[in-house]
């Protein structure tokens, strides 16, 4: 709430980074109103979001704003002949004014119009003291004649009563609850009414109400959230209250959703537990004891993250600096929301949950003031990108506003402002984000002059801001009761300009536009859009309103008051179905509230008949009548017909289902649209991302079940097309294979791995992939406890254990079935807490070759972190203060390396397996420079890129994947090394690098540019050989040093053999026999043996033998 002072015009909620608004002239007073719309009282409050307006200062007038004492006495200059033209029949309007005497000091007001053919209007005015943060005075007014006159109500004769707020039951608007408090805040009362405020009954309560929420179906049930964070419930319209829960998060309490929750009296809430963590809990309104509390989500959640909306529930958790987002569909178990793998969201905002689909805006790791728009499958689990770089702005209290607007009245139509290269442009979609187009500019302006705005260099752009004042329209105005009618403020040009707010209108849902005003106006629709009322958004007093009865083609003016007033808001009966409106305003800073009733009913005396309507067809900007799978027609009143559409008017006329086409399908999860090679070609195809394998069975695919693989397409949700093209048709169901366990992980519940002696430890074993029904799990807890389990990961039951003595314990879990096995290791430090870590190490290394082990730690605390390094099965770690160590492996085989980083009570751990070999070869690789743009420099991203390169090389060269390992290096530019391993030895064939022709094949496919993959936007990344700067292959590791030693030794050996040979010839009768023993008959490789065939290839032979000499030839040479 704003402090007292000279009022200011209600500034629309900004939809972009804060920019100076048009200067305002200094009027005196601003009405603060809260409209209790019948259709929006889902929470039973007096208005959507409980918005309030406050009187505040305005700025001096600026350019583009009419100012002066005379106000707006005539149509705005430059309106032109069309704007000034009068309707064909004379319009007769009746205006009556009423002044709320005695409330001149009150700086806030709340208004409720009951609606549903009721003539009752309630107005609560109050003086809110900003410094004290409380209401000091209030008055309650009631009208029973549509606002012609008002009566001031006295709740307690002879007693001063201060009303803080009022709440209206959404299912029975005759029932009202007023919240009253004393000046000392020591007691509070509720005043209950069941006759639209004609009478009230006082009910004392032992708490201070902050928010009251009516049940969406049961008119006598309500929840009360107190200023102390307690939640109470009542089942008799506030007469008796029961405490449900304490330490509840404000604005994160929800009633059960009808048709979704089995129990209509269930309450969803976010509350703190005894440990201080935040949990999502539910309970019945009649029994919310600790024993009756249910926890649908097993662990803690982030504060303020619970959202219950329609069929979906959302929440998020943050652990080890990583945030995860979860969704539940129709109250099923929570599952991870699957965004594209490398979206790496910094923030996620739910935009819409209409029609069994979720729209979310995601701020990805590289974005600052933009979000990407995604839409889900019907369950809200898998998400596909529909629009990138939607503009955003951050508001007070860290709230975020996204520049996207759903056009009400026509399903599937959205407007969004996209920010690319610093330019903001407006886009529109007719099929829920599958295709986006620019808005077509009008050919002439409001004066009939050419606009000279021609696509593709010039379009219409609209501001998509909400208004802070709930009684004025935002910059774009749409209504469910007026489908196809859109009125908004914007400009023509190559981009949106913040200070240009010309008014444009469309009556065919954005296909054609007309300019109607040169400045921004507040808009109100009456009688389903049959009458459009516009009042200039200005800071000077005025007494003229403009109205149109032919959907904005012609406009007339009306003096709604004899004295110019500062207009603070427009109000009509909820639903915009009548022809009666109220203008709220004030004459000066210290004047009383003035309410002006404007009645259009005398000009529309008869109801409309079928002959009074004509029809219009919904058509996209490309001229396609099949929108969302059907051809839809709507009714509109003829311009010459002066009749009332009435409360029962239905705009939709006909709908005919269309056959399905390619445009009815969008890309499935894991796929992205590739732009067509020819700009004039048909719609682009959907191609799989490099990190996604569409043929792989799902992670939860169990033996005996079936699954289907996606072809990359899915039909747009709510699209009703039938027959025709079916892009999402997939082959028959596939049998789930027996899959080996993969991604096995053992952890302690709570994400810590440090415990105290005697403390119960809950070990949780999780398996990302593989069969779980036939898998056995061998568990060794390191202190002598060993056991074998089945269905361990299926049931999710933890292993409870207790360590009695301090120390370090190696916990291992081995999962195995007929298809393979996997192992997970966890080192538990008793008396020390523990979490997780990432270890970077090359996966392949040679014997006795130096290898660097690097622990990547976030945040890195230099000189405060102790690193523990476990190599193999040793329980004696190496300790260091640096995050990297160098070591060697003396024997071939797989060696597990584990590292822990301890800083205070925080310990992080990670583990990797290193393959130690006696021989292998390394090929340096490089990528197209474009890949650097999409490199988030995360280990998982580098691993996925390496996997896709390995898979492609294996496919092209027929080399088994297990013999190729691609390692992408950290940092930029993006580089990689390909490790080529020896095949397993055969009894009839020796292992040899000399005869290995695989490098030639690898070089050929790389030089022929056959290895490439796609990233976002259809960009193809090419993989090629990297120039290492040497003209010939070089030895890796320590082979160079040993080569010199071996050459020297063989030279001495040859000299000795020569001397012996000469000695033998000089001394006949004596035989000297020398033989080189080589039991393995291993061939030896020269460092230059493949230099001509494989330039740039690095060869490593870590046995130290580097001469290409056959052992049999040596024996023959030495034998006499």
C-alpha cells in the first residue's frame, strides 16, 4: 500500500526492465479500488489477487499528454473523420453522480459489485497509515440501485469500528465476511452477512486475520491465515474456528480442486517442520493433527515453491547447488519435470495450466532478462521448446513478469514480446506456440493517411504490461465474453518503442488492425463487447469518455460529469454482460470520493434477434481457416442493429473438424525443429538432439513390458483434427529388453554422508537404468555387515544401520543380473557430515604414466578445504590442500578413484573408474567453432558430447564402441581426445598396433567430414582432426625417456655380439651362443611406423620397447 499524498495515476505493471514512464501532471487524489469479480473469486477474496490502490503523487505533464485546466472537453486532436463520425442512431446516455461525504481523508478503497442480476454494490473506504502499517479509519457504503445512491452502514451503534478487509463467497455472493481490528491490535472481530450486507452479525475471534480463503464449492467453509503464520478453518461461515497448522507459508495454502482431489475438504499447504525445513503437507479440514498429516512429497521443498493449479501441482528442491523441479498430474506421484537436458534452468515460472497442458517460462543458464517458453505433454512431464528469448522484468519483492499474454475468448492464441539482439518485437500464435508470426501493420492511420509500414522491415508491436490498478485495463485488453476483440497500445516500426502508446484494435483476433487513438486509453467492454468505452490514460482532470458501438470503427464522446475529475477507475458488473458502468474519481486532493454511474440501457431497448447478427471466421495470418484442428465461426452484432446481446449471448457459432496436417504437430521431447534448407520449403522436420537417443527404452522399462519409440512429433494439445496426416504414428510396441543396471548410486537420506556414532543411518540405493525385478544387490557397509537384497530400488525402502565407532567406512553396493552389473561406492566418515562432488580424470591411462586427478568444487574455498584421495580399495587416503594430485598406476586393470573434499562440516564426494592399459593410441579432435556458443562448460555436457562422437565414429568405422573413448576437454575452445583401445587378445592372433588399420579408417571418415551432430536451432557441428603442431606422431607418457634407455642398451648389446662373433672366428672349436629371450613373442613398434599413413596421430607404447626388430631375426643374427 502506498502512503498518503497527492495521488498519481496508476502505473501499469512494467513488462520490461524499468524505464522512465511518461511524466504525469500533479493531480490531487487517486481512488484505491479492489473489484470482487464473480468469475475470478476462486479464492473467495474481494478481488483478483487482493489488489489495492493508494493515493500518491503524480509527475508533471510531459510530451504527448494533453494538459490544462479545461481537461478533455473535445475529442483528441488528430482523431480524424473516422474517429469523429457519429453512429447512425442517436445514443442516449444517463449519468448520475454520488459523493461519499465525510471520507475525504481516506486514501484507499475496495469495491464489490455482486453481479448475477443483483443491483448491490459495496464500497469500503479506509485511511491506511503507511508508517504504522495499519488502517486507522474506515467507512462501509452500500448501494441497492446499481450505484445511483449509497448508504453508509453502521456496524456497531456508538462504537467506532475499523474494517480492514472484506471477503465475498464465490459460490454465494450474498454471504460476506468483514475483518475488523481494534487500534491496539489486541482483539479482532468478524462481521458476517448472508443478505448482501443488508445486516451483519459480530463474531469475536482470537487471532488477527491476514487472509481469508473461501471454499470453492462449500459456501460455509473458509480458511483464515493469520499474521503469525497460523492456519485456522471454519465450517459454519466463521462462527467457530479450529487451528489446523502453525508456521504455514503465506499464499501457499490451497483448497482441494473439484474433480481432481478425491476429498473436497482436503487442504494443501506448505509448512515448516520441527527441524526448520519446509515440507508439503496435506490434511483434512476436520482433522489436521500430527498423526493425520500426510506428506505427498518425501523430502524438504524450497520455501514458497508449492503451487496447486488445476490438475497439476508443482514444487522445487535445491540441494548441492542444484535445483530440481517436480510436477504431479492429477495427484499422482511427483516426478521430475523433463526439460531439454542442457536447459540448466536458473528460474522457472508456470504461465498456464489450461486444457490439460502446462506452459512454463524457463530462464536458462545463459539468459539474463529473457526466458524461453516451453509447453508440456498432457501430464506436464516432458517439455518442448516453442519460443526463445521472451522478454522479462523483475518487479518488487523479486517477482518476475514475463511478456506473454493469453488472448481470452479464443483458445490457443497467445501474444509474446521477443527480445533478440536488443530489439523487442511482438509475435502472435494461433496454435499454442507451434508457429509464431509478426503482427500485420494497418495500411492507413486513424486519419486515413498511409502508414508506409511494410513487412518484413516494419510491423505492429504492442506493450504487454499489466496494470497495477485493478480498475483500469492493461496495455492490451481482451475478454472471454468478447472473442476476437483485442485492443492494445503500441507502435509501428521495426521494434517496440517504450514511449509510443498508440491505440490499435482488431475484431478478427489479430488478422487485421486499425489505429483508433494516438495515446493510451483505459478500455472497458460492455454487453459482450457490443459497447466499448475508452477514457484517456492521463494525469489531468477530464469529463469526457469515448465509446463505440461498432467494434471501434466509429467513436462518439459523452460528458459523464459537469465538472472535470481525476479518473481513478472504471467498473462494470462482473462478466461485462450489462450496459451499466461506474466511473470512480475525485475533484481535488482533499475532496470526497465521487462515483458516476453511466447507463447505456436507454439506447439499447430491445434484445437482439438472429437477424441482428452476422458472422466472421477465425483465420490465421497465413489465411488458414483450420486453426487448432477446426474451422470456427463467431457471431457479431450488425453495426445498424441497436439491441442488447444479453446475458445468454454465445459468440461461438459453428465449428467443423479439419483433417490433420503437418502444422498440427510439434516436436516431441528430445527433438528440435530444423529450419528448412529452402526458405520457401514446407515446414521443417524435427530432429533428435545429440544428447537424446529416441530408440533407447525408457528408464522405467521393465522386462516383460512394452514401450514405443517417438518419431519426433506429437499433436498439439487441444488440437481436435482427425484423420489426415499422422506424424506421431509410431511402429508397434517394442518389448523391454533385460537391461543391465546402470547409474547405481548409494547415499544417505538427507544427502549427507557424515554421521555421529550411534546415530541411525538410512542408506538409500537408487538405480537410474536397468531391470530391477531380476537384479540382486550385494551390500557391504564396511564394518562387517554384509547382506543381499532383491527389489531394493523398486520398493525405495532405505537400509537402516548404526555405526558404533568413529572412523571411515567403505560402503559398497553391487547390482547384478544376467545382462551385466554395476557398482556404487560411498565412503562414510563418522562424526563428519558428507554430501557429493565431481572428479575429472582421463578415463584411459598408461602404465607408469603421470595422470592428473582434479576435483571440481563449487564453491572453491582455497586453503580451507582438505581433499581426501582414495585409489583402489585402500582405506588410507592421500591428503592435500590442492584440488589436484598427480599419480601413476603400475599395473593394468580398472582402478576406482574416489575423492572427498571437506570444509568444516561439509564434505563432498565423487568417484570415477580409470582404465589402465599397456597400449593404446590417442587421436586429437576439434569441433566447429559454433559449438563454443552452446558449451555450458559442465562435466555432464562434455560427457554427452563425447558419447555422441564415439557413437558416430563407431557407426562409420565399424569399430566397436567399447574400443573408442572420446574425452572432451574443459574450457574453450571445445577440444577433445579420442582414445583407441586394443581389441581383446585372441589365441591365434597377436595384439599389434603396427598392423592396426583402424586409425586409417578414423582419419578417412574425419577428413571426409562424415562425423557431425546437431545442436539447438538445427546447427550442425563438424568433428575433425586437430593439428597438434608436430609433423610426425609423438610418443605419449614416459615412452620417450625409456626409448633412449632401450636404444642405448640395444646398442651395447649389438657391440658385444659383434665382438663375440669376431672372437669366435679367431678361436675355432669353440661355440658362442647368444639368444634374446622373449617368451610373449611380442612385436615391437617403431615411433615412425605409421607416420606416413596417419599424420597428426599420437601413438603410445608404454612398455618402453620402441624398435621394430623381429626377435627371430635377432636370434638368427646372433647364432653362430
